C-alpha cells in the first residue's frame, strides 16, 4: 500500500487519540529497528520517547518476537480460568522482582485497567470508598482511572465519581514556599496530605494512589523523605498505598521499579508498558500478600476476557528475562547519568529552559518565557497557538521523535540507547532550544 493510502485510511477512518482530527499528517512507519524508525523513503527517526514510554527494549527485539511466535504456534488464547504456562510464569517472575510483602498478580490489558482494578481491590479489601490521588497525574482514560487522573484529561469525565479526592504533588520547582531542604519540603507536603485525610475522614479512605515519579505531567521526582512519609500516614490510618508504576516500572528510573529509589514499599503496584514493551499489550496489578490472602475466602469481583493473555504473557516472560540477562539497568545507570549532566548543561545554556528533571532514562525539559518569573512557555492546559507542537515539529524535522505535555518536552529513550546515539540526539535538542530562545 502506498504511503498516501496509509495516511488517507488513518485520517479518514481512524479516530486518533488525544487529537483534533482535522489536518492529521502522521509519519508512516515502514520499518523499525532498535531505537530507530524509518519511513518509506528511508528517512530515519530516533525514538526519543520510547513511543509512549513503553518500548523500553526498542524495536525488533528477536527474543520477544520469537517468544510470541512460539506461543502463537502452541495456542493464541485460553480463558483466564485455565492454567497457562506463560501466565503463571510471568506472575511468578514479576512477584520475584517485587519486595517480599508481595503475593499475587491480577493481569489486565494495560495501565488504565490496572489502576481500575487496583482501586476496586482496595475498596473491597478495606470496605472504604474514598481514593486519594494527585492533581499532576495521569492514571488512564476510562471512568475510574480517568477520575483518579488529576490533569485536564479528567475534565470530560466530570462531574466526577464521588469520593475521588485530589491532593497536591511535591512540585518543588513551582512551589511558592522556599524550603531549606528536600526533607523540609517533604515534611510540609506529607503534613498537608495528613491534614486533608483527617478532614475527609480516614475511616472512609481506601487508598492513596500516586505515580511513584509523576510521568507525563513533568517527571516530578519526589523529594527525599516524601514517599516514606506518605507510607507512614497510610500505616497510621490503615489506608492502602498504590504505586502507579505504569511508566516507571521495568527499569525506566534505573531500578526495576521506581519506588526502589525512595526506600518505601507500597501495598499494590499497577504496571503495564515495559512489562512487554508494547510487543503485545499487557498490564497488571501486583497485590501484597495480606490483600491477596484476603481473597482466599472472599469473591474477587474483577475480570477481563483477556486477563493474562498467553501471547502477552509470553512476550512478558521474554522481556523480563531480557532485562535481567542483558543487564539493562547497568545501561540505564550509565546513560542516565550522561543524560542528567547534558540536560543540566542545556538548562544553563538556554534561557527558555526553566528546569530539567531526570531519573534514569526518564526526563523532562520544562520551558519558560522567563527563567526568573518561571512563567510557563504555554499556559496550563492550553496551547492555543500551537507553540509546543511547533517545537516538537522542529525536533521531528531533525529526526528526534518525542512528545510534549503542557510546557514540557519528554526525553525518555529506549533503555538500550548507546552513548554515541544519546549524544547525537541531545545535540539536536540543543539546536532546537536555540530556536526557542530566539522566539522569546
Ligand atoms: C502513569 C500512567 N498510568 C496509567 C496509564 C494508562 O495506561 P494505558 O494507556 O496502558 O491504559 C499511563 C499511560 O500513559 C501512565 O503513564
């Protein structure tokens, strides 16, 4: 099929996510290998966002492809109540990666329904109905997960589900209070959260849900002591702590799971994306032993036709094995350190860069009109003149493919990126930031 026909079908018959539908002009990917994609004319594009921060091991990984093929030859689908080798094996592998308080996995199709089921399980376990989550967060687009979500993608679902309460993130760059240390900031945010929980009635609160490191909403890294502080409040009131590790799980932050960076153990972990790197869609919620055991004699009112799909789980087994066998975390540590240093330099060199934040190979460049006032390059929730779209377009013209959110550019390449490849791409970012500087 010609490139024109693919584009026509895409725009004429397909509704594209999170977009106005007029004037779409997608790049048609002809083939993809490692961190690169190619169009029909052979032009190369570098995947600097790992697609939607899911393609951790890059395109064309033979081990994953062969595992899917092998399972497809055996059988492609079997219902959730049948025993299936890849399903059980992957559940065991993921539990093996988590702290010793974890017991079982409920598999889902992706991250949204992982969060949906996590809050459902928390409500069944505690018999309470309220759920706390943060404003600067994305947890999915369906009703439950969409109501957990704090950012503007929540608005079409409003008026929201009663009992979904929002609290503030520890977004230090935009905090008006100047704290003497990260610890002091954590104490403040944790105390405010505790106060809010008290006002809402702690006996009504089933769970606190948070992205361990806030992802799309700006790679907001929790300050020292914050997550252990939230853990302490949850323990005090018998509230379950759910970490949404849909983006941060499977090596993105330099640890297998993001919370390992912060000295805290959650009660549940929602995961997706990196578990199969998108080769087949899969998500899941890992549940601690005490919660898992409570369903021994209580009906687990959760279900999906494709819970633990054999092809997805076979891909998952191959992915998790690959992370371990190829010591992917080692590469994340080395490249992550280079990325952090390079972004810091870009922050110093460019007047349009207000802040850069990174952990592992997970980073955001926050653009401002004025470094001193920190006025965002585009107002919150709006970009009427398409400023960010143009910046992402300039990057794409140079073959640097990523996406923006609010006034941030997300930089999150596949975890297999090599030193020279990273250096080459960051030079393109530097070039585009000069254009942004000039526009101010
Ligand atoms: C932190 C987080 N949670 C949940 C989701 C939703 O996952 P999915 O799109 O697989 O349903 C996303 C998607 O980007 C995410 O970043």
